[in-house]
C-alpha cells in the first residue's frame, strides 16, 4: 500500500471514530418506538388564565409601565402526564405603543417560552395570539409569568405614562393536553391521588358501600370525609355515594367487611382486623381505590381513626392496624385553623403558610397577605382591645419621593403611616377602639372582621419623572422596591367573650358553629335514618368534609345515631339529615316557620318514620320531585336550652342534588342567614323565624346593656323610669326635710 493510500485510510478511520462519517448500515437503522402501557387516551383541559392569578380572579389583567409583570400558578395531578401545553391569549394593547419594539415575554417555571411582539393588529382592539409552552418543563406545581416591555416613543419615555398599557382579557385560556398514567399503589402518597391538593379545583371522591351502612360504618365514613376536607382546605370536596356499584371512572374509596362487600370485591380475601390498602380499580387502566376493610363495622372505625390520628407509618400498598392510641378530647376553640385569642399576642410567623409570604418586590410592590380565621362567636365590650405591633423593612425612597405603609383588614383600611425617607425599617402600633357587639359583624363599628380574615400590608411609593424635551432629554431608571414584614410582628385580642345569638345559619355555613367549637366534634351528634339512601349519605359526608376544612382537624369524636334519645342527645349539638318533614306550599316566611316547627315536632315525636315521610301528599306543593329544593334549618334543641339543631333536608332528587352541590363549595352558602335557608335552582333564600336564644358567657351587666342597645325605646322608657324614681325620691326627702325644720 502506497503512502497516499495509507493517508486516506487513516483519514476515513478518524472520521468514523468522531462520528463525522457513520457506517452505511448504522445510518439505515431506526430507533424502535417505546410504548407505555400505563397511559390512557389524551383529553383536553382548558383553564381560565385569569383564574390562575394568586389571590383570586380578576376580570381583566392590566399591565402598565410600573406594574409590568404578573404570575399565574397552576398544578398537575400526580396521575396526569401533559403532552402539549399552550396559551390562547385574548389581548388589547394601547394605541400609542410602537409595534415590534413593544413585546410580551412569556415564561414557564423561569424559562422564556416566547417573546411575542406587539403588532398593529393589537393596537386599540381585541386580538388573539397563541403561545406554545414546553410540556417537558411542566411538573406538579408550576408558574407562568408575563413581562410587558412597552414603548410609546423613541426618546424621553417615562414608565409612568398613562399611554403605556396592555390588557390580557378574560377569554384567555391555558390549554393542556393530558393523559392519565397508572401510579404505584403506595399509601405514602396519601391524600393523593384521592384528594386534589395540587390545583385550585374541588375534588370529587366517590364512596362505595355494599349496602346502606350501619351507624358504625357511617361514623367511619364521616371521619374519613372530615380528613379529606382537612386536606382539600378551601377547595371543597364532593362525596357521591354508591351502593354495591362501581363508579363510572376515577379514584374512589370503598368500605368492606368480611360479611358485607360490594360485588366487585367478592373475591377479596377475608381480613383479620382493621386494614387500609390501595389497589387497582377493576377494568380501569389508571384508577385506584382506597379500601377500608375490617371484620366488622367497628374495625372500619378503628382503621379510619388510625389514618386520622396520623401516628401510623404509611408505606407500601397495605397497612394492618394493630393498635390506635386514643387521643384525649380537644379543648374548646383550639381548632388548628383558628387563632386562639386566649393565648395572648399571636406572631405573624404562626399565621404564615409558606416561606416568602411576608415579602413583596417590584416597581409597585403588591400587598403582602396573611389569612386569619377566628372563632365566630367572639363578642367585644367597651374594655376589649384589638391591637397589632407591625414591624417592617422597606427600600429607601429616591430623593424627593415618599413612601407610605398601609394595613388593611378584608380590604378596609385600618391605618397608614408615612415612612421615614432616611430609614429603611420601622414599626407601627395599631389599636382599634373597642365597642359593644359581635366581632364578626363589626363593619358598622368601623371594623371589617369576619370568621375568615385577610390581613394585607402594602407600601406605596411616589415617583417623580420628567420626560424633558427632544433637545434636553431626561431619562430615569426605575429601581425595584421591596417590602418585608417581620415575622415577629404580632396581633392580639384582649377582653373578648364567647357569646352568640342563635339560630344564625351564617355562623354554621361560614364557620360550622356551634359544632366546630370542639374541633374533634366531641359534642356533636349526627341524627340520620338507619337505612339512609345514597343522597342522604352524600349530605352527611359533604357536611363533615366542610367542617373538617374549617377546623383543620378530623371529627374523631363524632357520634352518629338513628335514634332520638333524649338522654343521649341532651349534651350534644345535633346535625339532622333526612327528607323534609313537611311539604312547602310556598317559599314565604310563614312556610319557613312551619318547616321549623315540623322539625321540632318530629324530634319530640321520636325517630323519623321513613314510610310516613314517603306517604306525604305533594299534590298541593309548588315544589315537585323533578324541581325540588334543599333546606337548612336551625333551631334550639328540645333536649337542652344551650344546644342547637341544624337540619339538612331535601325534597326530591333534584333537591338533594342542589343541597349537596352547595355543601361541597365552601363559598356557595356565604349569603345564607337567619334560621331557615331554602336552596332552589336560581337562588338561596333566608328567613329569620322562631325564637332566638344565646349561648356562651357574657357578664350580666353587658347582657343588660346589649338588650337595651337593641331596643332604643326600652332605653327611653328606662330613662323615664329612672327620672321618675330619682325625682320622686328627691321630692320625698325634700318634704321630709321641710317637715323636720318646721
């Protein structure tokens, strides 16, 4: 071989080794496709984009030169695989913007997805634009961010110009193409995949029984529902109940005993004690079922309480419960989600839900928010005091500018202070004056407290800019500002009493009161028919899920019964579930009073008679089973003057649906007040009927003052009586003195 041939051979070998030239056989090979047997068919999920803004939905997102960015949070279920993601934006831009130089930058989890230039079609009118997102970047918790870069002239621009804006309108959507995947059967994932805690949507969790459950099985299901409600928090949970039926699709919970099991679990091995397991749903490619099993119904209660107490190690697909440590009863008003006003000053660090919650950054820093839930029966007197020691840090204003720190409670201004331009930190002592009345109904007294409160803190800066002229152009560089609220800041409430006038359905619908006074529901009894139908069981579970979300604690001490026993119910607040005991002929105050009286008479007469209820004639009723109603009625317990009954009933299947649909949504009953609430297709009606009574403690002299303040004419009468008595006494002693002198 010649020298030239050797050089050519060496060159070819080098190229092949570096990959520059590949063998012909290798170039013809194609990679084999990889198939996943755990992935189902794709489905489309469209999310309103403005609904993903943290803190609540707005009608329009208005971006300006100062407020030029916005974040959107969204989550993906553990068993969802996103194959495609895109934004369908509906936008309107200021007519003054310069096309192309102005742009909207879109980021996903910190990575730029697209820089969208503002075109002529955007200016002054509605336009549509599509932005593709990289699905590989999507994980369980995600954040989309917008950055608006706007220009309205070539020189001498100022970011405060009113012509510098871009609107993102309500029709904008986030479109996700998803596929379901089969997860491993692992109890360590709980509450996933059964309760959705990664998005802001409500959860639908079917519950399956072999037949109508007994009271012990009802108790187990109720405790589990409160546990799920605690996990879902403000999102809400719906528990459709099935008897011996496999739900159509999705994850669900099933209760099983050795002698009573659904047909699809007939081949399940018998168990030797309380047992919790996760298994694949028959004939489903991805769904899981949480199986609560036991030898009998008592074992079901023990298994669920083992989950609720949280002292079991959850790992693998099965947990054999051998021992459950009985927890002592909780004290009144010590719910984990409530601020304990008896403990003195509460630091903001106790109210924080995540790291960085007390920080705010930006050219115009958005407010810092803290949530604070209070006991709903707090009562203020003249000597009561609500105060806050607010400690803060902020960036120093630019020379000639000013800053102001403000505090709001539920969007009502509490106080503000001008920040010192030479300092970067400060503190503010806020004292709200006391008054005589209920704290959660305090707007008329200058307060804005409710059972669920939003504390917000903000700093506002003044900005002075000058555009100059074309010959003498002045430019300004904006420096981002920052606000830090010190976690050692405190809020305290002193001299308050627990005192409430009942019945008051707003206390129940918003705070679960009086049942949530004890977070474990130790002084609550549920009265439900022995052979409750599926709709009544759904009402029970939706109600307990709601109470669990309010307190943040499962109802481990709840009592469920189907018998009206005066001795067993005299020390209990009662939740009564069943069909309406009377047929409404009209939705008026008189009929509401008749409904309240019918419930009282039913309790006095003994256990509900299902056959008699079904035999009621509804020919004269304005409400038919196809267009039924739901009702929530509150009254004083006939077994104890200090106890309350809340009855949840419905008329017809439609009525049961309306009632349960409202119960699953924590905000859907916010307007219900009084003692009788009627739920129809179109509205929620409230009526204040029947006698009122008080629970809690208030010193007698404050009770006298409260009674007099509620009846001004009585105050005038008392003043006249006092004047007559004092005047008569003076006249008598003057006559007596004159007689002695004479």
